[in-house]
C-alpha cells in the first residue's frame, strides 16, 4: 500500500529543505520523525509535519498496518513561485529580494516482505 501527502507554497527556500530531505530519504517513518524532531532547522519541522500527514493517510486506508513497516519511498522538494520584492539602496537604486517558496511531496509505502 502507498499514500501521499503534498504541502504547497511553503515559505522556505527549496535549497534549505533539500539539505534535510536528503538525510531522511528511504528511512523508516518513525525513525525519520524522531530524527527531524531534534533538528533545529525550520525545514525540519515542516518536513516532519508532511511525513506525519503521509503516514496518517496510509494508516487511514488500512487500520491494521504495523507502523514499523512504513518507510518513505519518495520525497522530493520542488520550487514554487517566487515573490519578488525590492529594497532601496544607495544612489536611488533598488536591490531585488527573492522570497522563494517550496512544494514538498512525500510518498510512503509498506515494506513488501513484512506484510
């Protein structure tokens, strides 16, 4: 079985979230949530919520699943729209500020041999 959770338009740069996502890819869901809960990064908290949502979606499909057998099969971070702002600098010029957003997609599955 598999389930998916998507978080869109998250106000954090995809580069910052990908650093953390690379650490938990293909990990067990419970292990990944424990790992992310001790990290101080903003992206870790957001990623933990999306992983928890995907796990809950899978458990709602089948109530008899063992949570130990659930793992993250796919985890990818896509860039969303960028909000463009300007900041005044010297001599009447303007500096561009890019406020980037992310789309986070998590897909979880149960291990095949353990069913």
